[in-house]
């Protein structure tokens, strides 16, 4: 697993940035609504999650943030597809 920041691979570790540098865009919620079959089916996804405006207000309460991006994450093929609401890895899930 690697953590990348501004296009640079830094290995495993922490990246602390000022919280006021985090941008929350409105399009993200639209991407979920019209681009994901799991929309509205998980409490951790829109429409149940905070709105972009609520997220901006939350971030303003912090001085620093820890941002992590995980690359090369593979699906857990031991979980049967019927247990998944959203099949993010349809093309790789084995039949069974």
C-alpha cells in the first residue's frame, strides 16, 4: 500500500496538511447519485452522509488533517457478491 500526495509516492506514512487546504466540491454527491448503483443503499453513502456544505463546516473546526490514499487495493473474493449492494469489481468477481 502506498500513500500519495500531490502526485508523489511517499510509501506508508502520514501526510499532515492544513485543514484549510481541503477542498470539498459539490459534484462528488452528484457522482454518487448518478454513477453508483449503491446510491441510497448504505448509511455511509449519500444521501445519508453530510452534505458538501456540512462537510466544509466540519473541516473548519480543525487545524490539521491526515489524508491517505491507498493504491492497489483488491477486492476480497471470499465475500459472495450477493452480500454486496454495490459491485465495484464486477469484472473480477469469481462465480460461486
